[in-house]
């Protein structure tokens, strides 16, 4: 069951009025994601520590 927003939200051309907060902290629309996916967000470069 989704969490009702109480308003319509247009996101990339689709309109939603509820969202799902999934077991690993991400947010999805339309349906929940039940599989745990232990990866971080994509798109950013990861910096290595040098000592």
C-alpha cells in the first residue's frame, strides 16, 4: 500500500498521488520494490582515499 501524498505530483510526465518508501530507503511510484538492492545511487564518481 502506498503512502498518500494528498496532492498530485507530476514526475517525468507521469502524475502520481502516492509513493512507496522501500526497505532500503529508496522511493518508488506505482509499486513497491521488495528486493533489497545493496547499491548506492549511480551517476556520481566515487573518490578514493589516499593516505
